[in-house]
């Protein structure tokens, strides 16, 4: 179990001088932190793309839907060299500080870690705090990222379908899976 957690990075965005700038903080399972400049983890992602490793980004929607998407990602990537990036965006309301409450951070981190444990793919877990969900994903994703989203079938447009449209408009490769 320790080897699995060693493969996971926990990512939060901390406010700096203005509300538009952010600092990325990566924490491993032992609680050790290292501060990085904005975009530092994105450079590591770009380097992994050059080494022939495909990265699939799975946004967190709900435990059930995200688990199904992770299963589909594992099935679709069988025989390929793939890294899975599980991303949860916590939207902080405007009157509040730009930070995730400790209880919510523990909850989301636990859910994402459980999902990472269920798959045989190497995973990285990212928790992003933002004022807007689309802006939160924009901070984490590099241009042309492969995104695999899941949604329940509904007569109306779901938030996942809206996110898929936004990410597609930003130049990402998005696949939306519908589940009953």
C-alpha cells in the first residue's frame, strides 16, 4: 500500500498576492511538501509525453461515475503505456478564502486515493482549489490533453457535458462516456 501512495501526488493550489496567481504544492503520503513555481508540474507532464507515456486525465464527478470511468480507461489502455491523472476541482465561493476546507480536502483525497488503489495503472491524484470549475481544470491540463469524462444519461445537459464542451473548445481531446 505504501508503494501505491508513493506513486500518487496530492496537489492543491494556494493563493499568493492576488487571487489570480496560484502556487502549486505537492504533498506525498508522508506529508512532506515541496513548493514549486506555477506550471512546474505541467513541465513534468510535458516531459513524460516526450518519453512515449500517454496521460489520461479523469475529472472527478462522483465516486460511482469516476470509478466506472477509471475501469473504462484501464480497459481502453490495455497494452499501452499510460499514466492516469485523477483531478478533483473544489470550487471555493467568492466571499470565502481561496482554499479548501480541511474536511473537504480529506474527503476528496480519500475518494481519489481509493480510486487510484482500484486500478493497475500508475496514477497521480490532483486536488485543485479554484473559483470556477473550468478555470481549475485549465490550471492543471496542458494543451492537447486526453480527457475521459463520465456522466449519467439525462434529458438535460449535465455539468460533465458542459465541462466536456468547454475542454474541447480549449483544444483538449475529450471523450464523454454515458452510464445508466
